[in-house]
C-alpha cells in the first residue's frame, strides 16, 4: 500500500537522518476536484532528520496535475515542481517543552503528530496544492469563454461580439425617430 511508504516510525529513523526517494501513485493524495485533479505519479526526493522528538522533512516534489484553465475552464496539464518543508512536533510534549527548538523557517510547515508515527501524505498534498499559480492558462493567448453565450472562443467563434455593430435597419428607425422629435 502506497500510504505506508510515506509513514515512518520515529524510533526507527536513524539519528543521522535518512535520504528518501519515492514514486507514489497520485491517487493517494486524494486531489480530485473540479478545478484540480491528480492522477499521475508523484516523484519525491528528500530527507528526514530527527532532532530529539521532532522530525524535519524536506523534499522536492515532481508531478503533473490537471488544472482548469482560468479563462476557458478547459482541463489543462500542469507540471508541478515544488519544495516541501515541514517540522513534525509531538503533540503532547509541545506545550511543556521549555527548550523549544526553533528550526523552522518561514516556509516550513509545522505539523503535530500523536503517537510514534508521522505521515508525509498531508504535507506533500498541501505542497502540491500550494504550488499552483493563481492563474493557469491552457495556452498563453487563451481566448477564454464568451461572457454572453459561454462559447469556448479557442474552439469556435460566436456572434455575440457582433452586437456592437448596429443593424442598419435599426439605424434607419433611429434616424426616423430622431426626426419626429
Ligand atoms: Zn484556456
Ligand atoms: Zn458569444
């Protein structure tokens, strides 16, 4: 089971830390929404380091997700390359620990764990989700959807834009009305 390959018993982690290399099925991360889905495998390369009861995790993540284009909503493959850093802290001990170890930097997530195992699933998942740019485009010059009829303007043009051009028959009527005033 892939989930087990991202779960570690703290007591079994070597003091010197351990290198980590995994290829995990994307489905494990349960990213399955309208806007984003992840079905490709996720490559993870990094390390785990034990500092007393804390565990530091850092890794580079590589995968390909499917994201909706921000303009035309077309499903678009989006390559993901990001760094994930997390500091796992034991939940119970955290409160009374007077010698708080501050190893975390700003871009490091703090995760609390209970018991003797940590799971990297959530931090990797968060890292992937946070890596997407605010705007994803299927192509650089995506034409988007027509705001009136919803047609995908990359695939077909619609006639909504024509409204700006005044129908000559109406134009005559308008002139007539103006004369009658
Ligand atoms: Zn698009
Ligand atoms: Zn239209």
